[in-house]
C-alpha cells in the first residue's frame, strides 16, 4: 500500500515522503495513529502544494535575513557600562544589553539567543558580535562600549 507520511516515523522515513508499506502495517499501525495517510491523487496534490508553500516561505525568510544582515552591517550600537581603572568593566556586556541598546537606538528587534561572542566584552572600546540570523546568513554587529 502506498502512503504519505504525516510525521517522521523511525526506521521508515521522514514527514512528507511517499512510501510503499505492507497493507497490514498501514491499516493497523500508521493510519490509526495518524502517522500516515493513504496516497491518493488528492493527498499527493496537497503534499505538492505544501512543499511549494514551504519552499516559498524558506526563500522569503532567506531574503529577509539577507536584508537584515545588510542593515546590521551598516550600524553601530553604543552600549554604556560602568568601568573602573584602565577601562575595565565591572562585569561584562551581555547580549541583553546589546538587544536593549539596538531597540532604543535603531528600533531593531533582535534575538539575543542568536548572538555569539568570540570572547566576553569586558573592556571599553569597540567589539564585534556575530549574529546568526539564518542558517545560511550571519551578520557582524559593531558594538561600541562607552564608560559611564
């Protein structure tokens, strides 16, 4: 029997794949648990439409990520922090500080979980923070740390 998997099934296949399985396995296990649907012309058309919609969505997300990366490359975010002798900070600049400063200064909503530091920012001056916007797109944000 030919079925379309609605969810990932261990040792069988991934969601959206069309598989040929034994009729009893399909009727007694896959179909009652809604892990698969029988492959008819209608379900095949629905599957193709879903794949096309997902491809369009992913393409749109990639384009938006590239635009955001270009925008982030042009700006500099200024963060104020308390500093002691010789420009050493009391603590470090965190991703939350950068996100808050970006929102106030440039009106950008950034996700702090996507930011990566090569090393903690513990000194006054400029630093670079890498942000993974999309699996294929990364941007470098310039951060200027100013003492209070």
